[in-house]
């Protein structure tokens, strides 16, 4: 059974620390910025890939710290993503986060993660997060591609129209809900 509970997080209002500046650090930073380009992110590692430096140059809220992990770096962070190539370091960071009640993702060890990153389908304001419960990230990626190809480009127009209707509807809560359910029922056909 997949017991993961999906939520949509406002990263602009939170402090994220990424530990590791290799391929995994790059993959996770790219995923974060693709969704939340103005998220405050600190990435720490003694060696940081050139692509990460390029991303930081484009995103003023990204701060790079060229250093080995130190627990003092956790202060003030709400979320931590760990992706160093040293399993013992990854485990230590996870323990340090748990001691401070900071939510942590250890990219190469699902059992140590408080949360997983998901594969994200985007069409205008619509966002669909996909998880396979950690069973196959590659399936999640492929299924994202399938859904992206399926969704019409007119979707944003539909959402904009529904927003206008939502704002203009009068009556009590129940009456508004009935009307919105009626209007959107065409989507089921
Ligand atoms: C969705 C996505 C989001 C993102 O990262 O942005 C994501 N992984 C993606 C891609 C991807 N990751 C890997 C491959 C190589 C092929 C393969 O292994 O399948 C590919 C495919 C590729 O890159 O093409 C390797 C890998 N990943 C994990 C492990 C460890 C393990 O399983 O033990 C290993 C082995 C490492 C090793 O062998 O050393 C673990 C996790 N990866 C997750 C998310 C979480 C579960 C999500 C879920 O519930 O499905 C979880 C548990 C934790 C986390 O990372 O949050 C993103 C697709 C984005 C997109 O394109 O849409
Ligand atoms: N979840 C995923 O999506 C996923 C995908 C591929 C690989 N992995 C796993 O993640 C790990 C990292 O892979 P990679 O390809 O990014 O490795 P990499 O060699 O490209 O990068 C490792 C990074 O960790 C940093 N580092 C090492 N010790 C550190 C320390 N004490 N403090 C801070 N930073 C430190 C290095 O400076 C470097 O930036 C591997 O164990 C790999 O198996 C996970």
C-alpha cells in the first residue's frame, strides 16, 4: 500500500538546504527551480558541478557554499535534501535533521526519507505530482511524458474561465459548489 500523502509546498516561504554538488545535487536543484524559480536554496559541497554554478548565476536566491557538511549549516532550514556520495555522511546528516525535526530526503536511501520528490506534470496552472512509492522513478518520468502529451494546450483557458465563473457566482457555498460541479461535469465525458 502506498501511504505517501501528497502536499504542494510553497518553497518560496521555506529554507531548503541541499548537501552534495554532484549529479544528484544538480538533479534535485533543477527539479526545485523548475517549479519554484525564486526558492531560497543553499547548496553545500566541497566540489560543485559547473552546471550548478550556472543555475546559481541565473537564480539569485540560490546560494552555494563550497565546504564539507557541518551540522551548523542546518540552522534555519526547514527542508534538507541529501545527495553526497558518502553513505556514512548521508546517514549522519539524516540523524542530525531528525534531532532538529527538519524534514529530510536522502536521495539514495528511500528508507531514510521523510518525503520524496515527485515527477511533475505541468500545464499552465495545473500541476500533477506522480510517485510510484519509490518503486520506479523511471516509470514516474515516462508516465509524466504520457500525461503531458495528453493534456490539451487549451487547459489554461479552461482554468481561467472557471476562475472567472468562481469569482462571479453568487449564492451560498452549497449553491456555488453545485453550479461548479455542473459546469465541470463535461470533463467526465
Ligand atoms: C521522480 C524523480 C523526481 C526528481 O528527482 O526530481 C525521482 N527520481 C527521478 C529520476 C530518476 N532517479 C533515478 C533514476 C535512474 C533509473 C532508476 O533507478 O529508476 C531516474 C530516471 C532518470 O533520471 O531518467 C535513480 C534513483 N532514484 C532513487 C534511487 C534510490 C533507490 O531507489 O533506492 C535511485 C537509484 C540510485 C542508484 O542506483 O544509485 C530514489 C528516488 N527517486 C525519486 C524521485 C523518489 C521516488 C519517486 C517515486 O515515488 O517514484 C526517491 C525514492 C527519492 C527521491 O529522490 O526523492 C525523478 C524523475 C523526474 C522526471 O523526469 O519526471
Ligand atoms: N535519488 C536519485 O535520484 C539518485 C540518482 C543517482 C544516484 N544516486 C546516489 O546518490 C549518491 C550521489 O551521487 P552523485 O552522482 O551525485 O555523486 P557525485 O560523485 O557526482 O557527487 C557527490 C557530491 O557529494 C559531495 N560530497 C562528498 N562528501 C561530502 C561532504 N562530507 N559534505 C558535503 N558534500 C560532500 C561531493 O563534493 C560532490 O559534490 C550516490 O550514492 C548515488 O548512488 C541517487
